[in-house]
C-alpha cells in the first residue's frame, strides 16, 4: 500500500490534518512532540468512476483503492544531529513513499510557533535543511566505501562514484536529491541509498479559515510557490485549512449533504483532502484499474507503465505467477456500452497478453493457472 508521511515543524497542523484525513483521533495539542510514535491511518482514494462502474455492474460489495497516511512528529532545527528525537523521526520518514510537508500559514497566538512566528519559506527551509543534512551524511558514508572499492577496477564503482559526487554537490548547494539528473542504471543505485530528499513532496499550506475562498492568492501560498520554483522543481502546493477540513470530515460522517452545502458555501468544488489524495496519486505517477469479478467491484493502484501480469500481482501473487491473459475494457467503453455483456457483444472487450501496459481506468478480468 502507498504510504505518505505527513511532516513539518511542530504545531504546523499535521495531526489536525491527519485527523481530518483519517478521522482516526490522533492526539492534537499545542505543544511540540505530541506525536512521538507515528499515527497511521488508511484513507480511501476518491474516484467517481468506481461508483459509476458499481451502478452498471451492481455488485454486493464496492472496495475503493486506499492510501496510508503516517502522522510523523514535528521536525526541529538540528533533527539531523538528533535534536528533538530527530533521528527517530527521520527514520520514520525513510519508510514512506512520499512526503506531505505541512507548512504553517495561519496565525493563532494560542498555538505557539517554535521560532516565535510563522514564516512559511523559512519554516520549509528549516525542515528541508534537516532532510538534506541527513542525506548528505548518507552520501558521504557511501562515498568512503565506494572510494575503497574503486581499487578493484570494476567499472560499476567508478560510475557509482560519479553519481555520488553529483549528489553531494547538489545537497551541498541546498538542493534535494530528486533534482539530480539520473540515467541508465543510476535510478537503481539511488534506491539502495534510501535518500529522504529523493521522495516526491507535496507542500500543504495550512492557511487561515478566512483565506479559504481566495486560497491560491494568499501571500503565504504565493511565497511557497515562488520558493518551490526557485529550486527548479514542480512540487505541487495545496492550500487547505486543516481545522476546517477536520470540521467538514466530521460533518460528512453524520450528514454528507450538510458537508456538501458547507463546501459550497466556502466556494469549494471539493474538499482539500480530496485534492491532496488526488495530487499524491499524480505526483507518484500512479493509476487505477478495476476488477468486477464475483460479488465485488474494486479499485487497485499500480504505477504508470505496469504490465498486465504486474497488475495481476496486485490482486494476488498467484495471478502474476500463473498469468495467461487479461480481458480488458476501458472505463469509457463500458459506460458507453451500458453493461459488460453489451461491451462484449460490441467487441469492446480486448484480450491482452503479458506485454500489455495497463491504462488508467481499465476494467480487467485476469485469466491464470497455477
């Protein structure tokens, strides 16, 4: 399952956002390090297509794709040297697939800020610097090892040395490792380093409630976007009010129609949480395929470029091992035909083999034998 770590400085609103996302009741308090052991919650991926498919197939059970969110304690200056339980927190970040970096953009004297007052760009730089310093230590340790192995004369070590030097130069310049251009076999070598700044990042601007209707024009949001652009990356910036999102999420549990009216009153087409989940999907280059076998219609997640056998393995490892073929119909074709039977009659259901690359929205029936 995809795991996204929620990080940021203490009192940025991470746990409030986590509660809104998962309604898991993580402890929220206005003092640092409330969250020491990470809270974990599973969140459904909003996808209207699954509802439409269910309306056509009429299964007994509908199961959406899910993402796991991990509420990681606030990082502080010096975390890479162990300050504020930093080593423990950095280890938690290492275990996630992507980072949702919550940046405090709201003003509230009742919620103290570790630096006295919020400054979104400074706060981002504080967290990013700790991640970069941690990665720099990792790269330097690997450089020592690789330089010793160079004596063997193997070409692979020379190539690794060149990659590590590029990483070191970028990190020393204050740039994340994900901005280092890699080619050939280098992506595989990077995976073994488990660098924190290689992970895709989404900046979540936690704004004041009165800025919701004009969020993208907020001075804090504009400052964050300018900073991200100055780094030369296209990381998304999503403005939300974690407090309002928590209220909407709680209301949606008891009265979905009132929650919808509340969003309409705020001038929002959808909740910030939905935008966050969808953006996470896009940032990680993920797509969704569906299965409708038996009594269940279900959404599954794979990375772009996944083949039919790899997708089958998401359903069950036996399906990948014994893969024979896949019967595939696109979401658009199924909706246009109106039923699976009609789609077959119209020749819209294709038979695909092991080389087929799964497309977003495919409805697939896997044939296998083990």
